[in-house]
């Protein structure tokens, strides 16, 4: 089987990813990317990671996301249950070679290495997107002085179905997590984790 190109990348800034061309065009016309593309481009210049490396990171993250999808969905459910309405991102930590995927709240001032106008703009758009936009952040070790590099990947994908189902489940589950019917929860999450062919292709 031939691996298909997973995402469309904005060629203006090289920083925004889309599940399909149509999603990219709509984000440019009405989604607000046109207004911030230049700022993203300037930032990308400041902290240069080549488009090829960005695409590589994106593919790597998607691979690890698919691999740990059920566990991630469960973490998302718990986060939504305990922090209703708060935006979050998926942190992919490659500093310790584990490729660990973790849910982190989108804090505007205290996420280490993630701050500034673009971060604020990105978080606001994720919050507004009603599940259409996801934010992936990758942490990796840089060669200079063993530092840590951070890259945020705003990604629009067609996961409204998963988003709606997660939100509904988070709302209907009782407040006390110890009383959750885990058999039921696991069953719903496993169904949501099933790959959907159209997930990355249509809007
Ligand atoms: Zn752009």
C-alpha cells in the first residue's frame, strides 16, 4: 500500500496543516489564516525548521497518535470532564525517546517555550473551531547546548464526529469518576478510535 500524503501544508508560512485542500482554502478565505499567515512565516524564519523536517515531524506525530489513539481519547475525555470548555493540545514529547502523547491545557503564559502573539492566536482559534482544529506540539532535543525545541502544529482535520461524541460522553458521565461504567466508556472510545477513511479527506 502506498502511503498517501497525509496533510496539506500552507506554502505561505509552512506552519499550518490541513486535512485537505478544501479545508485549507476555506481557512484562508473565511477561517482567518490569511490575516496571520505572514506572522507565522516570520516566526518560522526566526526558528528555522525546514519544510521537510516539519512534514517529517507531522508524519511522526500522526503515527504516534494513531498508535495510542484509544489511550489519548480516554485522556481527552477525562480532561473535558474535569475542565469543561477549556482548550487543550496534544504534547508529543520526543526528548526522552518515548514519543509520549499527553494532553496539556492551553495556558497562555505558562506553557514552557510556548508564548507570544502567535501562540495566543492559535489557542483562540482552537477554542473557536468546535473541534475542527487540533493543536499538536512537539518537544524535541536540539543540537545546540542540549536545549529543547518546541514546535506547535495547528492542524485542521475532520474530526467533528469524534469531538461531538467525546463532548456528549464527558457531559453525561457522573461527576465522580470512580462511578463511571468503564466497560461502557471503553466500548464507546474503542468505536471512536476506529479509523475512518473520510477523516483526513473531506470536510
Ligand atoms: Zn500560512
